[in-house]
C-alpha cells in the first residue's frame, strides 16, 4: 500500500518518539534532560547496565552507542513489536489520532508531483532573491535597511522581491520550461477571469519564503510596498504543499535552536521573528498571520513544553492571546502549558528591540505570565464586583472555563490558583477599630489552639457551628455565599476557613476534601468534633435539607445581629464621655440586652417560678408536667421488682 504525500511527515510531526520509546525503557533521570528532549536509557536491543541508548525527541531519532541500533519512531515500533512497516504506521497513526488513508493507486504519481512542486518553489525563491538586487527594488532595499536588515540578514532569511508586473514570475518560470499547471498548483499565479494569461499572485511585495519542518520551500509571505494596498501582508493560497493552519514560519531553525536550550517564542509576523532571531532569540516562530490553530499548538508543544506567546501590546494582540487561551485549555497536559509576554501598549517585538535592545526584550520575556493569570485578568479587568450577583457571575464564568480542562490534576491546580486570586480580590477589609489584621496563612494547630479550648465566647461557638454546618452539608454553600460575604469572624482559624469558603469554586461534593487539603485533617477534626458543635442541629441532622437550611440561616442571622450590636455598642461607648445622660444609659442597656439575646439565640422567655424544698427555682410549667408524669407511674409494681 502506498501512502499519500505528506502523510508520514504529518504522522512524525504529531508524535513524540520519547513517548513511543518510553513504553519500553526506563529513562536514566540523572543523564536525561526532558526539557531539551535529550533522553538516555539502557538499550532495549541488547543487554547492558549503563544508559548508552540515546533518544533525540526534537529530531525524532534514536541511536545506541553500544549496538549502533538507530531509527525513528516507526522503526522502533517495527523492531520492538515485530511488525511490518505498514503495521507500524497503523499503530502510530492510531496513537496520534490519524485515520489511515484508503489505498491510493496513484500515490507514487502524487509523490512525484509533490517533488515537482517543491522544485518550482525553489525556482521562485531564486527569482525573487535576484529581483531584490534590481533597480526596481530600490525602495524595498531601503525599507529593509530602515528595519535593520543588512545584506547578511537578507541572505539568512532568503528575503526577495516580487516586481510590480502582472507576469514577471510567470514568464520567468515558463521560460525555464516549467509546466503551467505546476505554476498554478504551487499558488504562484492565478488564472485570469477575462480569458487572458494567468497573472502573478505576488506583485510589488517584499517576499519571505515559508519552509516546512524539513526545510523545503512550500509557500511565500509578501509585504506590500504600496501603502494603499488592501492587504499589507499576503500569504500563498493553500496548495498541495501548503496548509496554513498546520505550518509555522521559521519552524525548522526554531526547533533546532530550542533543542539547544533557547526558549520558544511565538510572535505575530515575519518581521518580528526575524528581529527576535537577529537579537539572539533564535527559537522564534510565527503562525502565518492567522489565529493559532490546534495543529499549530501541537507543533509548538512538540518543540517546547512551555512556549512563550509574545503578542503585540494592543487590543488586537490581547484578543489573540485570549483566543489562544480558549484553544489551549482543553488540550493542557502535565508539563504542557503556555506563558504570555505582553509588549508595551502599541508596540510589537520589533519595536521593543529597536527601542531598548535585547535587554528590554529579555526583561519582558522573563516577566511572562502563566496562562491562569491571563485568564483571571480577562474575567476581572475593568469590572467591578460590588454585588453578590456580579460575584456569582464571575464564579460561574470561571467554573465554566475550569470544566474545559480535561486533566483532573491540572484542573485542580488551576482551581486552587483561582481561589487564591479570588481571595485576594474579595478578602474582608481590616476593621477600623481594634487594629484587626488579616490572619497569616493556615498552619498546623496544636492542643493549645482556640479550637481545642472549651471555654469560648458565644459568638465564637456560633462561628464554629456555621462552618461545621457548611462542611457537613456542602450542597448549601452556593445558597449562603451572599450571607458569608460580609462576615467578619473573630477567631483567626475561623477567618481563614471563611476566606477559603468565599473563594471556593470547585464541585460541591469535593468541598470537604479540598478543605482538608488546604488546612489539614486536624483542623477540621478539632472544629467538627467539639461537643458544642457536634450536637448543633444542622450538624447532627446533616442531609435533612430544609431543616439544615433553616438552622443555618438562623445562625447566620443571629451572628449578624450580634456583630451589628457590638458595633453599635462600641459607637455608643465612644459617645459616652461627651454626652453622658439618661437617654444614653438606656441606649447602652438596650444594646447590651440585644447582644445577650443574640448570644442566647433569642430573647429570654417570661417564666413563672416556684421555690423548691432545697431553695432552688423551678419552672412552674415543668413542675406540673413532672407531677402529671409521676401520677401515671405505678410505683407499687416497681417496688415488687
């Protein structure tokens, strides 16, 4: 069976040889450098104790310095699985998610045509290079010089010029005996709608050759010299050689540089890539004037585990970065991520380099943000969250984004980072009186901690009951979040737990586990197992939703009343020195009584008392109930027993 042209190239691009080989060997972690794709292991083809088997993940080859076995991923599968070449292709295609093509009897003919198209593209590269030296290209040379590109740089990147003529390239290629259908198939010319001769695709433009990962010319990008041209940059149309969404400008040289330790940088345009390269940032690529596609993102991760997206510092650049985030979230894997380096407002990488040199660019790249921070910035920047509804909308949006992350471990870490950012945004402000400060980060508690003490204030007990009720009934958290927003818990450990609940955006069923992970098992045990908390109705009867909801709402209301009363009492005391009169005395008495009522759970009932034989007070209604019960008991039978 013959495979269509480009299928094996695409298959090798999509797969990692280190993953294929890694199923059969044990990597030597001391000798290997996973970040550079430089892996070592004992050879699977002969018996040895030392790691002489080398895998170069970026080049896609393995070699054993002992037995001299060598090959690519397909060869490794073929040798270790004892299968034919086509069977190895099927195995690798299945792992890469590629469908095996149907039998194509014309595959050889297509491969020959592909080779012919590559030759046509090489002719075009040479033609454009020569045209850059003509008098017609004087403005183009002046423009390039103004952008800091001398002849050496022009030669390195094979920059050329397409003359302002309708059939300049066409006549040149036809004169060399190139078939007209090949010129059209290569995307170098377009057929005329008026029946005239085909005309050149590129006219009066500075030309940048686009090469595939094997270094073969497959397309061009052209910058217009006419400022009134509708398209400032123009790429070749898609052809049998060129798929814009699966290609990167400067791919092969960048892959080689990344293998030597350079950070992979993704810029927007050709000139940005060239400027970065000349400044020493050699592992730089561009997505050919389009938004980054899923295929391009996979290509980037094949080169580097954490590419840096360096986009222009304008609204369009920010929108492009946010589109990359939406694309990348479902594709994230352990060790595969992105960082974002935003240029100053209105600047691109070329502008930054010309103004501040390599040092300025290095500083910006070093400060690149992780993807989660840019996601947070998008959801919060320029917005106010002064109401429960707005805060709830933020939480909903963030939850929807996190659900798109398929890897549970990455989703968990993203969730924790979002919680921290949310806590910093919404944490309660310090009290104006009393000098209260936000508590330190959670630490392991000891037996001398507040939660281990038994003699505590009523308000502190109520705080503990509220927290324990929520943790034992996690389904109620979304309902009470608006009530918790304005709370100011007095106990430091309680305040820490409150802050965690306010920032929690995970699944309800995982609340207790997430809290244990953040605070430790001992903290929750000390909180929920204290007798005064354990017998609380909402904790004791967990699962009875209506009952729990009523109890918890009651506790929250009473705590608010107590806190409001305390604030009012403090204000009245502040006024006491200035206006001490009977009215203020009555006011203090009422406030003190209200606070006591809140601590007890409500106002004291009016009760009739009787004096017992021992001098103690007895509730008259309770004594009557006891006497009625005693009359129903036959004590004579009790004595006989």
